[in-house]
């Protein structure tokens, strides 16, 4: 039985947001001193303050390899929180994605983790994967990213360098700043969930959608209001449609004030434990990745209320692939005792 639709409906839009955010930060450089200042200010807000920077090196860099020394491969935990008006999950991570990025090969591997995946850490109660960032934030917001990153790293046997937290409201605000998007809605879409504030109501056909409606458009999976089910293929097409339009609209910006608004959105909605100097290098190199160099890793999963369990062998293969992308030896066995898994 597949993972509950309402629990994974947002997952793929997160990739859109992360790519758009990167494009925005890189693109602003051509607009002179004011925009440079704004971009630098946004990056400072995204980056970790020096007193809270925690980095665990992945690999030793060769002293005669200057490029590798400056931009080593890394593994990052990307988390998305939903703070829409009326939403209930202000701190729970609706999206969890592991990204292994190799700047030398300009390639990346992505693995999405189900938000309802059962985790069983030894020192904490067993809960869904989306619970722990909220748990650590309530205890101490200043160390929540650091502690969450290490929890997932320990449970998955994966040396995670950094964690980035993105508020989904960034996509909505960006689209609204762009004046909306002309979207060819491929089917009627209706879905309501008062628990998390989701209310999707879109009609088939060409429409100008605002930020909330665009978020609904890319989130839609299944209906509880009589409309049809969306396929993975259709959702991929929607994401591409949205990405293309956002990039085209950004490229048409003529006023510095427009860029300033978008940069402010980024700075207000993205947080990380990445040092500013490394964030600058990472963004510069990430822009060189081509779509055909991005590999999506997939997991077979099963819903057994109230948790999701993933196929054990597939998870091990995916974790090995992430380690290989980052140039980490995979000789030591991966222990998944703290993860809800199932055999084939």
C-alpha cells in the first residue's frame, strides 16, 4: 500500500523551491551594488552565525588539488516546513531530502525520505521522521539544525555535513512577487484537509494563478472531493512548467526593486548551518550542475498506520549511492536498527 497521499503531496515541489532559490541568488549579481548588498545580506541570514557553525568533514582533500580543497563534496539534509496561514505544522518537516553534491563532477544525487517514516533513536522516543526538528526547535531553536542533522546522520550511517531548512511560503511569495503565473491546469483538482490547512480547488484550463494556487498545482496528488488522481508523470510536467515560467519571469526583471523583493523572500525563508564562505562556493558550483547530472534515488515503502516503513535493501542501496557521490568509502556495513524497514 503506498504512502498516504496527503503526507507526501508536497515532497517534489521542494526540489523546485531549492533550484529556484539557487537561481535567484546567483542571478542577482548583474544588477550592481545595491543588489549585491541585498544578496550578500540574504546569504548572511541563510548562513550559520560563526558561533553556531558545526562542520563534520567528509573526506580529506588532497593538498595538490586546489579545486577539491576549496569545494569538497558534501552531503546535506534539506527540510521543508509549511507555515501557511491556517496550517497546523509550523515546525514539523513536511519534506525531508538528502542531497549528495559533488562539485568536481558537477553532479548530485537526491533521496526523499517519507515524513511518516518510523525512526527509533536510542535516546529519544520513537516517532515519525518529521517530528524531530520540531522537537529540537522547542528545546533550543539555536541548536535545532545541528541536533537534527546529527540524529539523521547517526540513524542512517551517513556523515551529513549540513542542514538547510526552507519555508514553503517562499514559493508562494515569489510567485506573487512575479505577478502570478499563466498555468495550463491539466485537470480539475480538489482536495481539502482542515488539519494542515490544505484547500485545493483548481479548474482545468489556462488560468493566471497566484502563489497559493501555484503551490496547490504542484502539490496535487489525489482528491477527497471527487476529482481524479494525478500520476507522477503529470506532476513532473507541472513542476517543469512552473520552473520554466519562474526562470523566464526572473530573466525579464527590469527594476532593481523587483530583485530586492525576491532576495528578501529568500533571506527570510531559508536557514542553514553552512558557513557563509562555503555557502558562496556551494551556490557558485551548484549552478554548474546540468539536469541530466542529477540522479533521483527512489525507495519502496509501505504504510502501516501510523508509520511508513521502507524496503531495507533499497534504502541501503540509496545510502551507498549517496556516499559514493560524495567520495566516501562504503566498505563498512550500514546499520538501520533505528529505522522502520521491511524486507522484500
